């Protein structure tokens, strides 16, 4: 009987630890809760729940204290968490949360428009802590709780990063090949990989050595047709892939690239998808970003055509500049000062802009022509028609 009472008491203590907010962070604006799990399990669970990624809110109402009469003037509400994970013992961890909420205020008079921040009423924090409690309780056997398993996971993440960097290097080489082909006036074909983990082999044979594993929608220039195989260009060489594992996506000539369609479905919506992005120090000589960190984006055309018009390319760049500025304005952890877009299409080109200049343009302090003069569009002909080109563009080399 005493043993059963002890077990019941232990169960009550466990449930209270998982569900009851702690008061140790009073006065700091943070909400905290203690969990009977090691810090590695708690951090893994927070990542699995997406706690470190900001997100949009449907409305400010119910999440912050705000004058109800002003709610219609607030747009694009957004939040992100400031998270502290503190080990108490080897098997107990405290999580402290504070939600930062912001939204764009559209002043009816047009003089006070801008992003405003709000203190959270605690609903977002308690919701995440409740979800964390449920996740820990339901996934105890799956969570990483030993150092060896954590080391293995870190190694896997590192390997994934290396693979992504290798794929980016391939894409950059393809971009340079595209530009060189355009200069030489050759007719080229491209293939797109149908699914992930397609092997590119050293010879047109089933048992040849694997040079790399291509991802879904990776694209390669075709160098040769041979029976059931394509020989495709790789960085520093070539490889072979089965025709059944890819599809032809382009067969273009310089004449088509120069004339381009007068109006296309791709151009109507920008015509591109961002296939990779990362933040790194700007490596060119453009004075506006030299020595600063930049957000690099690689953009690939949507659909089968590699030929897109200058207006479509410019339209896409402006949309990306606007959206990335708004996301950065919401974030308290912005780590870049400009945006650089590398276009992986037949025409190629690089568009870059300083984040401050983007903000002035978005807020109406700069006209579009004045903003474009401050951008780096390289080459200018790939973004602006002849009659609209500006004379003082400086390429972001």
C-alpha cells in the first residue's frame, strides 16, 4: 500500500512539473517552466516544434494589448521567441520564453507608418510551453538523451551542410558555363533530375563508380547522347546519367536568349523559385556592401524555359527585395546588410541592393527609378530595357 502511495505521489509531481508554470522569471517579462528532462532532449524538442523560427499571426487581437479601434490599421503581424534553455541538473532543465511581436502600422494620415513592437500577453509563450510538455511526454523514447547519440546527430547535420555547399558549387559552375555558352553562341540542352539520390556515374554503365548523388530538380547541361544515357557537365569534368531518371528542360540558342518572349506566363509572376540561400560576407567590390554580410539567394526559372525577359527578372528581384526587407524588419536577429540574387537562367545576371536603400524604397522615401540607380544590376541589359537603363550602375562583382 505504501509503495502504491509513493508511486501516485511521484506521478503527481511529474504532472505538475510538466504543466505548472514557474515564477522564477517574474519581473523579466519572460515565462519559464521546468522539465524533468536533460537539456539535449529539451533543445531537440524545441527544434522539432519549430520554436526557433518566427511566424505570422492571423491578428494581433488576443496576443497583445492594443487599442481595439486601431486594429484595422495594423498589417502583417509577426512573432518570434527569445528562448533560454538552462540545465538545473543533469536530468532537469528550465526553459524561459519571451515572445517579440511586431506589425506594420498603416497611419491613415500617412505620417507615422512603420513597424511597431508589442509586449506579448503570455498566450504565445504558454502555448509553446504546453506543446513542449506534450511533446516530451509523448516522445520520451525517441529523444536524444546521451552524448554519443548527440554527437552522431551533429555529424549528420554537418554532412548535410557539406552536401548543400557542394550542390551550390555545382550550380555556380553551371551559371558560369551558361554565361560562357551565351558568349560563344552555342546551342545547348539541359536536363532536370526527376527524384532525389539519382546517381551520376563515371561511365555509361550500371556498375560504374558514383561521382555524386543529385537532388530532385537539379539541372545539368547535356554534353552527349549515347543510347540510354546522357553525358552531363559537372564542375571540373562530366558524368553519366540514365535518360529515364531525368527530363529535358531546355534546348535554347543565343538568338532565342536575345529576343526572348514578348510576354510569358513565367514573367507574369516573376518566373523564378529560390533554390538555395545563405548569409556570408560580401566578396565583391561594390562599395555599398563591401566588407558587410549579405543574404545570397540563387533563383531558378519556373517550368521548362531557361529564357526569361528583363522585365520578369527585374520584377522578381524587386519582389524578393521587398519581402526579405519586411522579414528582416520584423526580426531582432537580423544578420545581413544587403540582398544578392544570382539568376540561374540563360541570360544570367546578379541583382544586389543595400537593405537600408530597400527600406527607403518600400517606405516611399525613394522612387523606383532612384532606388534602381542605387542597386547593382549586372549586366544592366538583363534587367532593364534599353530606354530605361541607368548610367551609374556598379556591378556587384
